[in-house]
C-alpha cells in the first residue's frame, strides 16, 4: 500500500486502472468518484462549503462564487480512494486556495493549495490524515505534484505528528535538494539537483528501507545508504501534509496532487 500521484488529463481516470492507499487531487482521479474535491472556509463569515468538479477539473466557478472578494482556506482535502480525508479544523493552520477573490494557481495557471507560511505566522499550514502504511511494511511509493515557492524555509511536504515517527519526509532546504526517507533521525538524505523555484515539479520516491530511488520530473537519482529501520520503526498518530512534525512555520509549497 502507498500513495499514488496520477498524471494525465485524457481518457480514463488512472484510478480506474490502478490502486492507491490514498489519493488527494484537485482533479478527478476516478470516473466513478462522486464526492467533492475539497471543503473550503471563506474569510468573510467562516462559512464552509464543499467544492466538487466541473467535468474532471476543480469547479473553480463555484469556488470563487462562494468565497467572493475575500480569502478561501481548505478545511478538507477529500480522499478519492476511501475516507482517509486530510483535514484541518484550526483556522490559523488551514492552507489557502483563494486570495482576495483570486484563485491561487501554479505558473501554468492550474489551481493549487498554498502551504505557504505568512509573515509572522504562529502556526504553519498543515492538513492531517491517518497513516496509510503498517509498521511492518517495507517502504512504498509517495508521489506529489507541487511548486516550490520560496527557498527561505525548509519545505516539508509530508511529515508526522511526533519527532522520529513516520515513513516519509520531503524536505527542500536552502539548497532546494529533496530529502526523502524514514522519519527516524539520520535516515534521510538529499539526492539530486536543486529544484527551480515556482516551477511545477513531479516528485516520486520509493524505498525498501536500505535504498532510496527518487524521480524528479522523470530524472532518476538514487541513494543506497539508508539504514534498515524495521526493528525500531515508530508509527505516527497522524501524517501531516504540508509541514513537518514541529508545527513551526516551515512551509513554502503549492500542492495540487498527492
């Protein structure tokens, strides 16, 4: 079991043919999926509303009509596989999708959820969901489409609720190189060239606990020095999408699929 990022925008949805443990996206990934994409809170009165799809893409007309001239924040990113939704009930920690009445987008004008720390923020944006793996499993794949906004922070994409717990860590530090591996101390490493800011990036990583393979926009990189953590792996209570385990402002990403 693992996460699966599904690319492509024609023909059948890829979850019609492939399986995943969880899948969050601003596009419809399965033809039979009848649920919403996200639930959004508007800043004007804190009312909330589910936002679905217009065909296979996010219904941005309904989103902008609901939010109006203010800001829109994501309270739920719906799981298109099952019911393991990524949620956030604390307003100060909700990632943003509409800013002053305008949709937040990537450089290719696709909608995206901004896990970007505001200046002076006391809580970084994060959505939480239940662990999608077992402590006895070998590592499986995690894939994400994102845009790195600012190199000033460590850009954690996936963390957990406690130090040294959890399978995956994607951390883009000052060098903008990806780190991927176990959440156990000393078991992650940077691999590959520095990422370009404000450019849509597709990351895929997998590991068997001793070797990590990464693909950045289809370019492969590998690291073989990660220690086996089967014996002392610690399960997190929650996985954190958009942040690390500390709750401090460490986000600088726009995420569209995970």
